[in-house]
C-alpha cells in the first residue's frame, strides 16, 4: 500500500471513530443528565438555561433515598422477579429449541412461527385477558403473577436464538456420547449446554433486563407495596400535587447500577451469543 493509500485509510478510520464516538456521546447524554440531576438541588434541575455540570454537587439525595424510601426492598424484589423469569424461561426454551434443532417432525415450521407470533403482541394489548387468567389461577398479588407473563413474552426470542445456536453444534459429538452410553439428559446437560454458554448468557441477559424493567405487570398484578420492584417504586413516588424529581432520578440511577455490573461482566458472552447462529456454516 502506498503512503497516500495508507493516509486515506487512516483518515477514514478517524472519521468512522469520530462518528461512533459522537453517536455514543449522544446516546449517553440522557443518562449523564439523569445522574447529574441527582447531584443538583431541586431548583437547579428546572433552571433555564439548563446546566450540564452541577454548580454545587451533593450526594444528599442518595442519603435521603436510603433513609426515606424502600429502595433496597425494591431492588431485592426486582432481583426475585428477574431471576424467577430467567429460570422459568430457560426451563421452557432450552428443551423446545433443542427438540426443534435435533428433530424433524410434522408441524415444526408451524410451531416455530406460532411461537414467534407471541412477540408481535404488545403486553398492554393482552393485559385484560392476562388479568383474568392470573386471577383465576390464584396468582394475583404474588411474584408469579409477574414472572409467568414476563417469561411468556421473552420465550419466543430465547427459543429462536437457542435454536440457531443448537443447529451449529455438530451432531457427531452427541452420537459419540450416545455410543459411550450417555443418556439424552446427560448429552444435553454435559455436552450441549456447556458448548452453548455464550447463547445462554445472552438469553439470561435479555430475559433479566426485560423482567427488571417491567412496570405494567407489577402495576396491574401486584397491590402489596412490599412486592414493588424498581420501576413500580419510582412510579409510587409520583405525587398528586407534587413530585420530588430528584429523588425519582436517584432511585432510577440506583436501579441501573446492577444492570451496568451485569453488562460489565458478561459483555463478551453477550456479543458472542447474539451473533451465534446468524451465519450458516
């Protein structure tokens, strides 16, 4: 490559990274504005013109949230709902995706497409019917009232993603294990699932995030304030005559922290799992 060609290539990379950094900054601006607002007094939050940097930053709002709200309870409930949704979803998605990947049966394509149909409906469209079902099953005002519908709406994505990943695993590995006397359960748990770790992590992350951010289900199916999650806790802080926006933003920031930690540890697996099965070998 000539010097001129090398310079043009470097210039294109600089422009590309400049655009990407600009887009990243634009996407992160709302999060920065939310965090900086938690450090401002109430009067400065609504000041015009708006300020990006607090004039007198203070963490007083975090101390107030700690002592005046049930933020730890809300975080704990969010974990219970999210983990429960992840467990239920994987218990259903793994056998469904594996069966479709390894077996050809009548109606297989119809089954996969019918599973995908669920993804086409917004939860708010079905909320009245879900309320009747939850009430008749005796699950109203329990964690399962949120976990079961959340698992139902995350199931299509997980089935299709795991199905694509299972298809990439050589059948010869399973046949060798079967010759050695391994049962189908042992093949799935000791050979197939360890090889699908990236896809499983991506499924867990997607399902966890979906369940963590559920407000509609909690708002509809849970009336006990001891079972509120983070979004419902933030919603409960909206007053009829006055709303403490700084406190609401502070709780929102606290609710994001566990998700950031999750992404920091699982980023590599999430990217690998999301792209797995996208290209046919």
